[in-house]
C-alpha cells in the first residue's frame, strides 16, 4: 500500500496563501468541490453533496485534467443505480473515479470506494453498512476526519491511494494549532499559515516514512 496523495480543498479559494509553495515537494495536492472555481494545479474534484450539481460536475471533468474525481455519494439502496451510472460517465474522462459510501451494495463491487471518516458522516452507526471486511479491498480513499483517526483506519484498507481532509487547515485558521502526532498550540503563537505549513510537513514526512516512499 502507498498513500500517494493528500487532497485539501478549502486552501484553494479562501486562504490567500501560496499553496503551491507550501505543497511543493510533498504528497499534498489542491482540490475543489463541484461548485468552486477551478484554478491551475487542482488535482482532485470532490462532489459537493450539500449543493449537488451533476451538470457542473461532469462539465468540469470534461474540461479539466483531474487525477481523481469523486462520484456522488451512495447513501441508500435507492442511490446505487444512479451512482453507478454517474461513475461510468465520469470514467470516460478521468482514470480514477471514487464513490463515497454510506451504504454498500454488491453492484458497487467493481468500483473504487471512499470511506467517510469525519464523525458527523461516519457510516459505522448506519445499519445498512456491512462489516468493513466486505468492501475493505475496494476502499482506496479516506474522506475527512483527523490525521489521528485516518492513520488508525489505514490498517484496514490494503489498497489505499489517497486521503483528504481539511482539519489541519481549519485547526490552523480557527485555533492556531498544528499537528505533530497530536494537536499543538505553540507558545509564543505562530501565524495561521505557519501552523498549517508545519502540519503539512509533519503529515507528509510521516506518511512517506510509514508507507515506504
């Protein structure tokens, strides 16, 4: 298993920082949601489940060169056929398409899956999701959550390729904290950008060491 990418969305459009410089020589890459403006260097297109817009999503995939695209979320049995059709259409334009699952069905067995890790979206409590062993080999992406919880989950998914999560960004911006195996609030304080940059560096270094780059 090699985690080749960590995708982060919010930094692209609201920080004003030189993200290209911060991500230079790391496995971090810029990402956007369906309804966000494309900018140079964005590598992942995330599905905007709060404001679903299939027309805009497929338009961006046709127009721009993404290395990874999220299909619409599969949340219940009634979503499966729609999600599979969407994934098949996206695969015409992007080699890597991943379906976020909150519900699993055998009809998804030929697709890459994303496992929602953020607490408010975690599917563990959903009675329709089977034991993780039934789909573990298909999971190639972990969605959201803290670096701590993501790293714990990596042991269950032998084919992981990528992670995403904005928590290190929000902890830097809202709380002035950086991640170094645990959350640290520096004293004296650092700028929000410095905190974020330290988190990027620490997580990049850990993932490269842990997964034998």
